[in-house]
C-alpha cells in the first residue's frame, strides 16, 4: 500500500498533465505545477538545511578530523541565513517606506550584497575558472589519435580552436575568394552548421524518445526503481 | 600533497616521451596561467587589441537592432549570473548600449535568480552613466527575476503583467508607462536573450519563438558551451547569434565603430571582449600546442612499443 | 623536500616578492572608495495607506513602522572609481563625501584571498582550499535558502495565502491573488507539509506522496514538451531537399554555390539518419546497420570536437575574468577601464 | 476500500492488461475529443481565422505605426543620427491605421481540444502504442535482443572494484531538481547501482545539490538495500544535501573526492560546467568513471575524460537495460520503433523536397510533403 498509492499519484498526475497540454482550458496547468513545485522545493530547503546541520554537528560532536572546517561551514551558514532572512542593513524601498521589508537584499551597501560580492562571487566564479586548467590537461591527455573516431574529434577541436581566434585569420586569411569557404573561420562555421547540426539533431531526437520512454515507464508503473525496488 | 600528484620518483630513468607522458599536470596548469595572464598584462599596459572581422551571425545581431525604428520596444532577458559574466557581460553591455543609442525602449527581465542583479549593474553601467536622459519606467525598466523557467516564458505569451507583476523598484506592472502597450511577449518586435544555459536561448526558441517567429525577431548571445546547440537555429529562428567571447568581440567592435565620435575615445568598458581576445589567442595556441605535443608523444611511444 | 617541491616553492616566493614590491611602488594596492548620498523619504499618512489598501478586497494590516507621517532618512554609499576620490581630494582636501570604505576594502582583499585559495587546489588539496570550500558551502546553502524564501515563498505562497501581510510588510504594490492561485498554493502547502512529515518520528512514508506527484507530473509534462520541440520540430527541419538551386541576383543558377549547398544538405540528412541508427538498441550493429552506426559515431565525434573547441573559448574567458580581477581590482597592476588614471 | 484495494493490485500484477486499458481509455478520450472538436470547432475556427488574419497579417506594420506616433508625441532628442527613422515611413505606406485596432474584443468559447496540437497528440499516442505493444510482446515471451552497451556492462565490475579496494563509490545525480527528467533517470540508475553495491557490500556516497533530490535518493537507496535483504547496511548519512549552488556543490564534491578517493564515480543526470571538473579530478585520483547525461554540450568532456559514457538516449535506456526485465527491455524496442518512424519521415521528406526542386509542379509530391510537414506540426 505504501508503494501503490504513490504509484497511482504519479500515474494520475502524469496522465492529467499530458492531457492538459491538449485542452485549451487547462493549458496553464504546467505553469501552475511549476509554481507548486517551486514552493515545495523552497520549503524542502528545511530538509536540506537539516541534513547539512546534522552532518556538520555530528562531525563537531565526534571531534572528527577537520571538525574546524565544520565550524566554518555552520557559522557561515547561520550568519548568511540570518542576514538574508532579516534583510540586515537594507533600507526600505523609497517608494514604500511604510513596509519594513520592502527593500531588496541586493541593494548596494547591504550586508547581503557584501556577502554576495566579496564571498560568493569570487568563490564560485574561481571554481568555474578552474575549468580552463582542466580543459588543458584533458586535451593533453585524452586527445590522442588512437583511431578514426579520436582523429575526427581532435581535428575538429583543432579547427575550432584556430578558427575562432585571430590565428585563423593569419593562417588562412590569404585564401583566394573562390576558396573562402576553406578559411578557418568560415570552415568552422560550416562544421557547426552541417556536422554539428546533424549530430545535435540526432541526439535531440533520441533524447526526446528516451524521455518519452522513460516517462511512459514511470507512468505505466513498469519502472518503479524511483519508488525503490522492483516489486510493488 | 599527493592528491593530484603523479609518481615522479624514477622519472629520470625513463625515455623522454615516457617522461613527457607522465608529466605532472601542474606544469600544464602553470603554463596555462601564464598563457592567459601574460596577454592580460600586455594588453592592460599597452591598451592594444586585436582587430576583429565580424562574421555573419554577429553582423545579423547588429542589423536586427539597427533596423528597428526609434522608440521600439525591446525585451532583454538576462539569463545568466556572475559566474558567466566573463563571457556574457561584454555582450550585455554592448547590446544595451546599442539599444540605448538607438533610443529603443528596453524592458529587462531575468529568468536566473541572480540575473536581476546583473541587469541592474548593466543598467547602471550603461544607461545611468552614459545615457542619463533615459528615464526609468518610460525608457527602460528592470522587471527583476521570476522563478519558473519555461513556465514563465509560456505565461509571458498570455499575460506579461502576470508573469512579471512588479519591477525591481516594487512598482506594479500596471503603473509602468513603458508596459502600457504590452499585453504579451509578442508585443515586443525584438527579443534579446543573453544566456548561459537553462533556461535560456534554447528554451526561448522552443517555447516562444518557434510559434511566433513571424511576429517577433530573436537575437541571442550565448556562452561557448551553448553555441553548438544554438547554431542549428540560426538564421531561421535565431536571427542573430553571438557565440562566446569571439562573438562578443566582433559585435563590440561593430557597435563601437558605429557609435564612434571623432576626437572622443570610446570608454574602455565597451571593449572588454576585444581585450579578452588576446589571452584567448595565446591560450588557444597553447592548447593546440598541447594537443600536438601529446600526439607526437603518443606516436613516439607507439613506435617504440611496436619496435 | 623533493626537487619538485622546491621548484614550486621558488615559484611561489617569486609571486609573493612581486606582490610586496608592487605594494611599495606607485599607487599601492587595491582599495575601494565610496560616495555618500543622503536619502530622505516621507512616510505616507495613515489615510493614504488605508486608501491604498482599500483598493484590494483583502483585510488591511496596520503598518509595522510606527513613525507615520514623519520623514525618514538614511545614508547610502555607492562605489566610485579611485579617480573620483583623487579629484574630490584635489578640489577640497577636507571633503567627507567620498571616502575609503573599510568594509569593502577588506571585502576586496578577502575576495582576492578566496580566489587564490581556490586556485591553490590546482596544486594540491590544502587548508586554504578547505577553508574556502567550507565557506562556500555554508554561504551558498544559506544564500539559496534565502532566495527561495524571499523570491518564491513570499511573493507566491504568502502573496496568495496571506496577501494582507505581504502588502503591509514587503510589497505594497502586490496584485490581489486569483482564486486559482490560492488553490494551487494551498495544494503546494499541503504537499510541503507532507514532505516535512519526515521530520516527525512516525508516518514519514507519507513524504513519498508529494515526491510521487512531482515525478509523475514531471514525466507527463516532459513527454509532451520533448516530443513537440525536439522530436517533431527537429524531424521537420531535417526534411531538406538534397539538391539545391542557388540563384544569383540576375536569376541565373550559381552552379558552385548550388553544389555546396546541396552537399551540405546531403551531409546533414545522411548524418541525422546515421546518428539515429547508432542509437538503435534492439538491432545488432552489423552489416548495413553497423556501417551506418559507424558513420553516425563519426558525426557524433565531430559534433563533440566542435563543442569542445567552442567550450574552451568560454572557459578561457572565465579564467581571464578572474585574472583581470586579481591584476586590476586587487593589485592595481593594470588599469584597462581607466578607473585610476588615464 | 476493498475495491480501491483490489484495482491497483490487479493492475500492479498484470501490467500488460493495465497498459491496454490505459490506452483504450486514451483512445476513447481522443476520439471523443476529436468528435466534439469537429462538431463545434468549425464555426469557431473560421471566425477565429478571420480575426487572426486581420491581426497577424501586418503585425510589424501595425506596431511600427504606433512607434512613429510615439516618436512624434515624445519629441525626444534623437540620440543617433543613422537613417533608421526613414524605414517606418516606408513600411507604413502600405498599411491602414485601422489594422491596429482590429483585435477582436470578444473571446470565443474555447474548444475542448486544441486542434493545433492534433499532430502532437497523435505522435504521443503512436509512441505510447509502440511502447505498449513492445512491452506486451515482451511479456508474451518474444525474446528481445538488445545490443551491448559497454558502459552498462562495466557497472558490475566498477562496483566490484570498489569493494575489492575497500573504497567507496561516489554517485552524483546531477545538479538539477526533481522537475528535471534527467534527475529522475539518474535516480533510477542510482537504484540499480545501489542494489549492486548492497549485494557486493560496497559503500555508496551520494552528495546532492537539492533537498528534494536528497529525499528521493534516500528513499531509492533504502529500498534497494531492502530489496536485497541488507537493510542493516543502509546509512542515511551517506546521502547528504550540500548546497543548491552549482559551484559550491562542485567545490565540496571535488574536495571530498581528493580526500576520500572513491574507487568508482558515477555521474548520472543533468550536468553543466562541472562535468569536466568532476571527471578530471576523478581521473587524477585514478577512479573508474562512468557518466551518463542527455546534456549534449557536456558529452564531449565526459567522452574525453571518463572511462565510459552513456550518450543521450543511452542514458535514458540505462536503467531499463540494467533491470533485464522483459517489460523494461520492451520499452527500448518501443523507442526504436519511434526512431525508425523518424528515419522514414526524414527520408521521405527529403526525397519529396528533392523532387520538388527538380520538378516544382508535381502536385502529388507537394501534397505528400505538405502532409508530412503537417504530421510533424509544421
């Protein structure tokens, strides 16, 4: 019973949504669901925060190796939460001074924007920037001309790398007009529009079918692994 | 300190290609750092940038905005956050600049939570600083962020004010003059999306543009990662496309030269992307070099292995 | 210490020395200046408030701030370029309008520290990285929780269920909610309560219901949207003529362009079909199917190569942005935006 | 209570009957809806068409007309001196101002079925039917041979390796929430992997990026451990929420990767930029890596840096493949039927379009092409 009811909730909800796409009166069902989902996800943050607090408090109480870092995590979590929830240092919106919380957390000068600008942004965008290094080491290690497939991969990457900078202009810019299609910058666009389009289209079509089959497996109750295990 | 470390103890006993193959990747990291930071320093000190030859897709973006009559409405969707600002901020800046210079009326929206702040910064940097005559509410407005991804796009098709009920100042949509004639997103002759992923340009095409292509035009600026997925839509659904920092630099150079006034230096904030093409070039050449060295190495090992 | 360790130590020492030298010469290192502005607003009278609230059908809640009718003022600080500070000082050395902001200057140095701490992970895991990692987890988790609260829960759920409260506290311009909105938010609240039931000692299984609802509805929605926008639309645009006639302005056929356009279309159509063949599951990849699947893989590899090349661009731009932050905002080594001098 | 208890039971025990029942229901709805639509829709449709033609025919012209008025009214100092202001004058020449006011004021009664989406509806019914019939055939004992998918054959070995080395398995279910079908597909994979891990007695760590995903993953893994009778081996604390922030999450996961050194890493779900950060770090610690995503922009990185990668559709097929159940494998055949249909459409469409280029006046061919386009929603 604990499995069958959820399964039916999924089946009914799913089919209702599918049909609603075809009924003009219910066309906004998807948007309504998106709203509901966002609210549920926002409230479920309580569960995530609980898990976060639990894992770090446990480390702390057991004095596990590196418990000091857990203090940092917990401390920064609580401080940020406090600042954000109570809009510390945020003035009310000049248009609506009567509403105490009408100001935006993002206003320049608020504690929140300080955290955002000087902590969150440098930390996350530097994490993102690490990719430039990983891309280089991956290219060195993985781009070896082992077989036809690998050669195609690496030659295409090569053309793109050159074609999308000034190097392409220097190397092939002198090609005569009738062969201008072979200039690296044009050739790279040609590859994008023909080969890349073909590959991406096939992937997209395949994914659409994969999504449909996965969805139907769930809606038909064939795949219940998301509910846990095979037998209902 | 062993995490990323490779075993180098017997390194000197191995032939060169074996040694190269087991090279500590931290050396590659260091070289990459130098390849990017060197040109930044050089360009930062000298102020010189590489010339740009705009490609078709970037020219189309310029044309689309250029052909609009003054006072046309433009919807600018900021679908990225500061983590992608390195690539996309120059596009957003130049796009807003061209729109402001053309005296178009701009409505900013954000489908990414942090996009609203990015829009605010862009407004400050371009409109308030350089086009102070433009009035918030009459000439431009930042409608802020709305959660819901493509659901918001669908809602925009039916009711703009419902999707974005208030602007970033807290003003209700019904009180904003610029939105008086706007019922749905199709009332905008041009939609601009500067996007770093989901939701972004691809979703705009899927949910809004493909069905209303004849009513509104769509131009997009996207990150390098997303460009391959968007090229298939150019030029049918996406009238103009700025792909990665290269697209940004091409577009920037076009806007700058079209708005250049003799004797006045273009503010350097409008050539961010062009400055970044220098590090781009050296780093690309470095990557190409890495791939070549890697393969020479591979063939040397293969030959030795076969012999 | 190994030879390699020593080399890295030297490299690090060189950087630190350069930094110190840089700090001693020229304009010094990163600082942030702010300009003060005074903001004064008049609190509206209670009468205005009531008329504004009366336009909605919901109950009016008394404003929380007590200073009705009085002017309210505060100061705001906006960041300005160091150039502006220099100019203001030159005009009037005793001015207090543009000043050095200590909180923001400390923030700037912290940001630089975090940037370097994350980069240090490239060398090896270390305590700086661990501090940065712990901080980013704590800060960002709270950050998204707060965003969820103020940007989703307040306008959507509280706005629909307790509009009076939201109007008086947060958003006086709130549009009164529609019944459908209220019903859907009530449903969301019920689902959320079920979700949170897990925290209670008994009956945690009920939290499977909202999850099931979400999974089911997602499946239903995605089936339709993917079939529509990916399967049908992509198939339709692939039905291209294999022979194309490109005409000049004069109306004559341009053989060269026609030939290339035709080749492009043939390559495209063949490519899509071959790639699709690769994805066949219930047919063994042998014979003709095997050949087509192999061509399909080639196409996929070219696709991946192209994507790789494009992505590299983006990644390098991001790194460039971080390095610009270090060199420009923090070290004042370069000045591309002419914020400190021309 | 009894009946409500029995019906689900009957359906759960005989899926094939259920599928047929559901499809009969769907078809009934479909025909019913279409009948209503044809009866009711004709008059409305024609009325709407006329109204639509009026409004849509010259939308640009109409709006441009408004803009020129605005320009005059505002009398703004024109900031640019380029020639664009000339354009609207040309454009307006052909339009009457009345066009802008032609929007119908009364909204017609909405039909029960959106006739514009008939083709979409038929496609979904077709795919559903293909899947249903394939499942039914699979149930009736027709053997299904599925081609080898190397990445999936490697799952058992990869889990076994972790056990041998006494290290953990890392499973990353992507960075999106439960409203993304890739996350759901990732969790179904997690169910299979956790089952194998429970059998081998390997530990599995699942850091998640969303609270809801954490809850769902906990349910999934718990059930997997239960299903092989190893409820005692399940620990809820191995499935944790980190942060919603993409790079905050990445910072934590790669940090713990270099510290814990998992023997095997699975990346299954929606991934963005973190794909390469994960897979390069995994590479540096010498882990076996198996990835699966439908995010085509990230596939190159997984292909380059991981040992095995499930590309696009393969990822969605993975859990069905691993289950080995005939019903699930049957759905894969259903997918193939769909692909075959798409292939046929593309081939026919391309040929028809080609013939039309060579002989533009072939009515049958142009009708064929038009029909194909219509079936595809064009």
